[in-house]
C-alpha cells in the first residue's frame, strides 16, 4: 500500500485523480491525469505538484471570478469583432458628397466612442459632468457635438438591460469556453464589452483609414491560432509574430558582436544562454506564433523545469535527448536529483520576460496579457544561503593537497611529490582565501593588475582584455595580504612581468573564445576539492572562500559594513556611500585584510 492520496495504480503506471467541487444540478466531475511513471517517488513528487496547482484552481472555481487573462481575451475578441463590423459598414457606405457630411460621420463615431467609455465607467447612471463638457469643448466639440454625446449616452443606457447582459454572456461563453459566469462576472464582462466597442471605434479612426479594410496592412500569420478565436494582433510592416523569426532577431539585436575580447565573451555567453532557454521553451509548449502564447503555456513550462534532472546536458548523450526523454530519465533518479533550482527557473523566466518585451517593441504581442510575476519562485535567498562557507578545518584539509604541499609534476598535480608549481591553481585559492574576490576576478588578472611600487601593494580589480566584471561596484583596489607576501607572491609577479607575460596566470588562458579563465581553472580545482573534502564538499564551491571572508568580517564588531562592501566589491544601498566613498582607502583596508585568517 503506497498511502498516497489521490494517486492510484492503473496498469503499469500511477494516475492522479481528483473530484471537482459539486455544482447544483450538475453531475459530479473528475479530473484525471496519467503521471506516466512506475516509480513511486516520482509519482509522489508529481502528485504534490498537481495537488498544489489543483488548490489554486479550485480557489478560482469557488470565487467564480474571471481572470485577467480571460478578460484580456474577451476584450480582444470584442475589439476584433467590432472592427470587422465597422469594416462591413464602410464597405457599403455611400461616399460623402461634402466635407460637412464626412465630418458629421466622423463626429458621430467619436461621440459614440465617448458615450461607450462613459457608460462602461458609470453604468446606467452615466451622465456628463461639467468637467466633461469643458474637456469636450477644449477638444473641438461645440454645443451640438456635446448634445450628440449625451444622446449616445442615453441610448446606451437604455441598451444596457437584461438582454444586453444575456447577449454578453453568450459571447463570453463562446470566446472563453466556459458557462459558469456569476452576476458579478456578467456585469464585469458587460463593462469590458462596452470598452472594447469604444476601442474598436478609436482604432477605426476615419482620418487615418484610406480603405474600408482597417487591418489591411497587418501581417497575416501562416496559420490560425490553435488556442483562441481572436485574430492575431497586427504587426507593423516587416515585422512578424513568428517565434523563429523573433528569436533570431532578438539574438542579433540584443547580443551583437563587440570589439573588446572580454566583453565579447560575456556577450557570447549570454547569447548562448538565451538561445538555449528560448529553444527549450518552444520545444516544451509547442507553439510557432507569439499570438498563440497563453498563461497556461508559461505555467506548463515551469512544471517541465520541475520535472527535469537537476544536472543535464553535460554529456554528449544527454545533449542529444529531447525534453520528453530528459524527463523520462528524471523518473529513474532519486527525488533530490530532480527539478531545477529556483534560481535557474527565475533566470529562465527573466529571459522569457526580456524576449517578450523585445517582441512587444517590434509590435508583436500574445493575444492575452501574461502575468510573468506569477512564475517567479520566492525562495532564492534560501538557495543562495545553501552555498556553505569553508570552515577552518576545510581549508586546512585543502592546504594538504599536493598542489600546495608538493606534487609529482605538471601532469600529476594530484599525486604527492616534491614539486611545488606556483601557477593559477596554486595562487588562486590562496588569493580568494585572503581577499574574498570572485573566481573570474582572480583568474583573469593581468600581470600589471598587481601594483607593487606603492607603500601598500594592492591588487587592482578592473575590466581588462581577459574578462569583464560583474558590475561597476566590483572595480576596486584590494591590499595584498601579508601571507601572500610570505609565500612569495611578489617574486612570482616580478617573474611574470620580466617574462613579458600579459596574464598573471598564462596557463589558464582558454583556447576557445567562448571559454573563460575560470572555466580552465575549474577542472583541476574541483578535483582537488573533492579529493580533500570528499562528502564535506557538498554545497561548497570556490565561492565558499568569498562566503567565509564576508562572514568573518561582518562578525567583527570593529569593522563597519561599508568597509566590507568596499573590500569585496558589493554595491552600497545608500547613495551617499555609493557615490562619495573612496574605495581605494588602502591603509584602512589593509588592516581589514589582515583581520582575515589565511590558513594556507
């Protein structure tokens, strides 16, 4: 017996089944979903996700309130249908014989649009305030024009009776594919309908239409939306809502080639990441046009990420698997190895949001408003805290690795010997332990970034040809810890300069323009970390050095918070600190650096 509520075994796989709330006069209905797995732990994980979303859905059912997305869809349908009706009228309309006749038609439509907006806002109590009359006068209406607006308001108030609401409900049932509207829903839909009719008249402005076909210049998609009867939103000439074309244009426009090699690496990495996320998204939701995209597609995509292996795509075999195949692989993994982190999901959602913003700027939009904030995972702070700081014992164990005690040569860095090779693998962790600097900040240092001919020698962390920095506040000067001097760091720097080396750690220079110095360093570093700490290395990375330094300094009552931010390159919240502090206060920062215990 598995003791899992709402989950049943159907043949070889588990099935989730829940009853819908009973409705008066209706037969009880059930929702059933095949979990497509034989594994109990996978079924348990998927069932928990379904139960959570089911409760959210039931709340919506019980409140019977139409959603923002449904309101947007209904509004679009009204505007589209009204535009078509106006087109039909103008197609058979007799041509105006005088300017006055044409102007009368224009003013009548404008007055009706204003009347519709007024009744939508005030209901059957609609009338013109004195301020409304004054505003109409300022926009070109004379007394006869104002009277025409009042006439339309009167006619529309008479129109908005029970028959109008009944007709509105029938239209909404057809467009939204549901029939459980409450009286509150109906009143809201009636107001949306009036607003949509007003918008259609505004969009059909006679002054700008040269043909009876209002949307004649709009691009027509290659296929009709599979999700909505509303026509795709028109886009400007030369633009398209085809995702493949928008995707390509987005990558080219947002991530162009740049001259600076370090900046190009950053741009190339961002381009690859955005390309991969968008491609993954299209594969998950299976749509081709932006006009087809709906809120449920976005939600479905996040559920796909919840069912993916935490680690995937690193092997050649993995990279050849489809999303469905990756999720099938996840079904055979332990529960702790399934589901991408909240940080990763939030990153993907941010990429989608930026892409949609870019498309909107080109005139391409979905047929409904999308609530991207609903997809955001709120536990990112806890996940960041999950990256543990190194303890003193951790660093003692690390310092006993052959990289620092002596190895058997460049090709045998993990075997004990009598050769100490002072390169990036040797110096990088020691510098991190003494400064709290980030991995790429250290590995991408230039030889000239080490400033020695000053009273307080320091490391200048600034953008260079090898790498960019995380942000503007990352640019700083960090005094060199005395432990580095004891280990011969200054002699090493002098040798690199004498040899004419551009990079402080030339052996970490990547072969590929898409790789970074930190990527080259990562493999030998990770091997040493796992070799020395074994299971204790879980949730500990190179960033754990930085975590340790910040924790030590922040718990020192003699060191102020702002000085710690200056040292590690954090941004100041206070504008005064951010703009008017001098981050190169080397004498004061030197005393702070010396407060960091370096165990290497």
